[in-house]
C-alpha cells in the first residue's frame, strides 16, 4: 500500500511539472527489481517439481503394457503440458538472467559466420515449412563474420523463422536474407503471413504480448520468443525491428555489427 501510494504521489507531482528526485525514484526502482526477482525465484522454484512430474510421467509411459487404454490420451496430454510448462520456465529464467547480467559477455563471444548459422537453420527448418506447405527460401551473402555466441544467435533466428512459419498460412513464402550494410550484417526474416496491425507493432517485443493469445497457446507459443530475440540482438550490440501489414506479411530485421578488421571480406 505504501509503495503504491508513493507511486501515485510521484505521478501526481510529475503531472504538476515537478522534478523527480533520486530519493523519490528509489522506492519505485526497488519494487521494480523486487518484482523481477520474484519472477526469477518463482521460475527457479517451479523447475524442481516440474522435473519430478516429467520424470514420473516418463516412467509410466515407458511401460505402455501397464497403461489402461483410457488413460493413454490423458498421459499424452500431461506430457505435452509438462513440456510446454518446462519451455515457459526456461524462457522466463533466460529473461531473468538478461535483467541481471550482460546476456552475452565478451569472453563468451567468438568469431562466427552468420552465413553458416543461417544456412544450418535453413536445413533444419525446411522440413517444418514443407510440412505446412510453405516455401522456405534464402538469399545469404557468404562469409559475414561477427563476434558472438553461436547457440544464442541460433536461438534468435530460429525464433524468428519459427514464428514466420507459424503465422503464415499454407502456400505462403518465408524468406531469410543476409546482406552487408556498411559495418553491419543485416538479417531479414520475411513472410507472406497474417501480419500485425500497425497499432500493435510497438508491443511485439514485450514479454507475454500476443496478438491472439488462444492461437499462440494452441500452437505451443509462450509469448516470450520475441523478447528473447530482442535481448540476444541487443546482447550482440545490435538491434531488431519489425515492419508488417495485416494479411500481407511481416519482416523482422536484425542488425549486428561486423568484426572490426579491414582487408578480410565480410569484415570491415
Ligand atoms: P509466441 O509466438 O510464442 O506467441 P512471440 O514472442 O514469438 O511469442 O511472438 C509474440 C506475438 O507476436 C505472437 O503471438 C504473434 O501474435 C506475433 N507475431 C510474432 N511473429 C509474427 C509473424 N511473423 N507474423 C505475425 N505475427 C507474429
């Protein structure tokens, strides 16, 4: 109650045109960090019991002869919900870490080829697209090298390509483009999908924001994929943007600095 009262007073004084002093901001900052710490702690605490549930379900499913046919579907539903909850907890913990520490410390960055990362993702995700009768295309400039964390970058682009496939109806096209622009690598993930309304575009990188909650949940989404993508892009000194038109398609653009070294192609 106290801190809520404090916030209200601050808002009112802000509206009155007064300066917010550091002392006045402190309680707001403290409750903001407490809230974030709560999310991190709660996610961490949920991990243990969830692992226990998953372990027990796996044991039961390993003996199909002992499962009553009536219970088989229920067990499959429990296993799927458990894995979805597991993904949600891992995503929350990942984001909680981004609040506390630099998400990609310099010591963990190595010279890597964005071209190779995207080529590998293309090979991995082409069958997923084909399964949905979507044509996955790529236009990749060779040998663009950045300093980065390979698994985090794969996660960033995999989130974008998965989304593009998920939010594009059958018969559509998803294109992955990699090019060099001045001292940066530019990656575009373009689709001919359902798009996002203009007034909703400022929200897309917010945690848990989903244009259609029911649809996203049904398809296994947590609403955290784009927040994670943004955290990883920023952790590499880059940025991410989106342009979109409903029923026409979307284009997610990631810009990451190239390695600062002259006379090597793909570097500057
Ligand atoms: P999730 O896909 O798990 O719901 P994301 O954070 O990856 O969560 O995306 C948030 C929301 O942004 C999605 O629920 C969807 O409404 C919208 N979105 C993301 N990518 C696209 C896309 N390529 N086309 C249309 N909408 C998208």
